[in-house]
């Protein structure tokens, strides 16, 4: 599978949709859809995410890769598929901010990795806390671009903690990348430095949340 | 020029370093914008509503923090206001761009660029520059801002839709670039005519953080060559925290004089890549700066100067092009102190320097 992952990664990074599609179909001949997601798509997106973190791949490639993988996975693993069911109730949101690209990328990569999650769009603190409680979330992913929004995560975490909500908060976005201590300071449970890392973190939480 | 020479003005200091020579000390480009509102006790929205406020704020900041430039930058979305967009003001952060003015790619087919002289919001900036120029003459560089035609669509239509446009709709992309280049050139030249010394050409989309080099060479770089070639003054191309080490030479090919660089990359490597063709502006971490102690500030200033100060061609600044509202006064004062202490040429102390940042 290593060779297939390398080829799939190359196709995605060069935006060669036809080649990526062919490799995906090829993998489906010997694997079930969820196996293809777990053995081909997720490891590839992890590599793409790591490459962005290392500075060798650009955000435009990460975005287009995620969007395309989301389409491929959607085709073979629709939202109603039972393989998508055994996961914690999750949502993603942009907090008090209007920069939506980061959320869009993480959402695509999560869905391309077989996860179903609510997309809350953009919300402010109180609206978000109410919605998290109403939806009985177990995982909340918060994306921000500007510093004031990142600091507002502290209010979200404090309010959720005050009512004893059993939800884990995963944060991501530029302020957290430029200050690696900030996610702890605001009371989050983890920080994802790329979309793929966010997927790995949520996967790691799945056992303890079920 | 060395430590025995009389002090230079900020303008002399800056021009000397841009000429790849060592001035009396490393120029400090403390790019404070919203801090002017703090100085005047105004909200950020109120502060930017009048040219007189920004003039008073910038003059106070210049005196207080001992920087080497004035920075009459209001906020990025003032340009999209001119295109019919709106701005959302926050109490504690940079004003944000409202909903996109281009709601679907088809809008580009009928889009018309605004005229600078007919845009009251831009006139406010021009008036600010004129008044600052009256105050400082040629002693302090006035650094105005124009968002690059290539990066402007991130605000005009949203980042995701724009990436898709670049990859999937080349004809509409070209039309949008034609419109934006006309606007940016007119806007930059109006600011220069009002008294700006140079234009900070914000082009974060061209950063290798955002697009691969191959794409930059056929898009952002071509646009920059066309735009910068028509701007009647020096430019500093700023990556707004994005990486650019693999394209420093390509950026130099656009005719720009300075590159604003990120703390994600090594200043020494960037300096070598710049090869005296462009000067560097950077690269203190503005986000982390919020919680620095004065001692941290000194260590980070020392590191930047040690890595890039020798031989000139270096202006010390934050790495994003705007100091966050949350950065406290004592940190900014400590940065000024550290530049005064460690930025005097010749930088003999660098030989025995060890990194404590």
C-alpha cells in the first residue's frame, strides 16, 4: 500500500484528478470502501498535512486534495453508511471570525476520513455553547485565524466546563501555530497543527469517548 | 558608517540599510496600527473614522516606541470597502472584511474597479499620509500599504472560492487580475503622490505557505511584475507570516526592494537567499509577543539582529505586518530598548553571541 499512497499523494498534490480517481478505483478492487478510506485516503492526507506543516506543500494543494478526497469518499461511503456511525458526535465551527478556509479544509479531511460531523459555520461564544449542549457533542473542533478569536476559546471552554459538559475541545488555526502554548492557556484539550493531525487526534479520542 | 558617526535620521538609516550598507543602527519598523487608538483612548472603529486620529496616533507611537517609520495603514478591508464591501469592527482586534463582493465567479464578468479619487474611505488614508508628511518631511519614512492584486481576491470573494478560481477558471482569473492591477497601481501611486515613501505590497497568497512555487511563477509573480513595474516608488513585498524562502530570488525578480519574512523560517538562510538583491523585514513573532517578558523581547531582538543584521539590508519588524492589539506597552518599549542596546553597528557582539531566545 505504501507505493499506492505515494502515487495517490503525488496525484493529489499535482491536482491530477483523473490519476487520483484511477488509483482510488484500483484500491476499491481489493478493499472495501472503509478499508480504502483507512488504508489509502487517511494516510495520504496525513502525509499531505505533514508536508504542509513542514513547508513543502502549500495550502492550496491541501485544500484541493481534501475537497477532492471528500468527493471520492462521498461516492462510496455516503453519510448513511453504517461504517460512519461508530464515532463520537462531533462538530466544527469558526469562532467569532470570518475566515472560513481552515474549517473548510478540516471538514473535508474529516469527511474524507470517514467521519460525519456537524458544520456549525460561524458562531460567537454563547450561541456555540448552547448549541454544543443541545447537540450533546463529545468533540468540538474550533477553527480561528485571528488572535482575539483564539483567546475567546477560553470563554467557550470555561462555560462548557462550568456545566460539566463531557466534550473535548480541539483547536486549530494560525494563532495556535505561532504560539504553541496558547491552546493550553485557553483550556483546550488539544491543538491540531494540520487537518490531518486533527483527524489523528479525534481518532485517538474515539476509544475513550465510546 | 559606524558607532562613532553622528546619529542618522530614520530616513537616512533606512536608505542606508536598503543600499546594503550598515547604518548607525538597525532600523526598527514597529508596525503598530491599532495601538494608536489605545494612545488616544478611542475605540478602534472611532480611531479609524478620521484621518486626524490616525495622524495623532502615529505621531505618538513614533515618539513613544522610537521606531523608524510611520505606518498609515488603516486595515486591509478598507480596500474592499472601495469595491462596495463592508468592514466589521472588533473591540480588540483588526477590523475584518464583511461578506464577499464577488458572490460567484460570474460576477467577475461585469465587475468594475472603483476609482481611488471617488472612494471616501481611501481619501481618508490619503489625507492621513499628507498630514504625516507635513509633520516629518523627509526625516521619517512613511510606509503606505496596498494589497497585491493577486491577494486581494481572498477578501473580494473568499479564500476557498478564489483558490478554485485560480485552478479552474483561468480566463476569469485573468480578467480579475487585470481589474485589480489597475486598481492597485492607482491606489499605490495616489499614496506615493500624497507623500508616502514606499508601498508595502501585501501579497500573502504568493507565500509558499499558500501556493506552490510553480503556481506562483505563473500567477502571483507575473501579477507582481506587472503591478510593481507601474508603481512609481519603492515597494516592500510582505508575506504576512507566510513562508517564502524557496521564492526569495523570484520575489526579487519582481523589482521589489524589500521582503517581509516569517518567523517560520531562519533569518540567516533568508539573508543568504536574498543575496543583497532585496532587504529583509522581520521576523519577530507578533502572536507570541503578547506574553513576552522584557527579557524575552531582548533575547528575540538579539537573535534577529545576530542572524540578519550584519552588512545592512535588514529592518527589524514583526513578521505579520501589524502588531496585535494584545501586545502590551512594556514589550514594545523593551523591543525599542533592545534595538538601541544591541542594534548599534558594528555588531561585534554577534561573534560571541549564543541564542537564548
